[in-house]
C-alpha cells in the first residue's frame, strides 16, 4: 500500500471571518495514526505553528488512491 496524503484544512487567520481556508498536505505512511475528531494537533500554515482542534475527518477514495481530509478549528481559549 502506498503513502496516504492527509490534507489539513483550517480557517485562514489572515482572512478574518471570511470563507477562505488554509490547506497543508502531509504524507502519512500506512499504519501511521491519523488525528481523530476531538484531538488537538499543532500545525503551521505559512506562519508560526498553532494548536488546532480536529473538527471532522473524511476518508476519500478515488480510483485506486486513498486520501484523508481533516477539517480543523481553533480550540477555545481557557
């Protein structure tokens, strides 16, 4: 089995409350654990790394490829 592209999608902090999103793809090896809903990840999008909350996870199967899209949200302060 080949590596899996995991696309992290987060609200773009530079866009204010707009509809733009930031995306970052990281390649995971088969069997490597993928973040689950409710877990926190530390990830940077063209800036300093921030703490994000995993909001949703979707597995995408196209042709013979497997990818994963992970939607992130900023965790509540406190």
